[in-house]
């Protein structure tokens, strides 16, 4: 027996997690990390299955939440902390005798 799909269902295309990640240029691991931190989009789950969808409304609300979070002082402090750690790690790596900048032309890395 054919079922008629409502116009509302056709106008509201829900995305899979993979589609959402592609749309936002995120890896799946980044998506799950955001979700663990409570920063993921709201998900619609089909009971009794493993089907998960993200509605257009949930996607838009997620973007607004992420933008608001990015403007908070805590997020700015976290960004600055990570930037400093990356700089320190780079300086330490450059001091290593095995660093690429310390190789001579034609010299191969020991294995």
C-alpha cells in the first residue's frame, strides 16, 4: 500500500552524520568529540534502529550555538592556550638533533 509523504517531510531534508560532517567540513571524530563535550547538534533517532538524522532546524541551531560559544571568554582563553602550547611544542621539536632543519643535503634519516 503506497504511503503519501507530506510536503513538510519533503521540505525538511534531514542529514546523516556523514552528510552533516561533509557540509561543515568536519571529520567524524571531530563530530563525536563535539558531541561528547555537549556541543553537537540535536539528533533525531528512529526508535528501535541505529538511524540518526540531523534536521535543518537542528543544524541551524547548532551553528548559532557554536558561534555564541566562540565569542565567549572561555573559548577565547582556550584558543590562546592551545596556540601557546603549539608554539612551545614547535620550539622544542626544532631543538631536536633529529629535526629536519638539522639534516645535511643528501643525508638520510636513520631507520
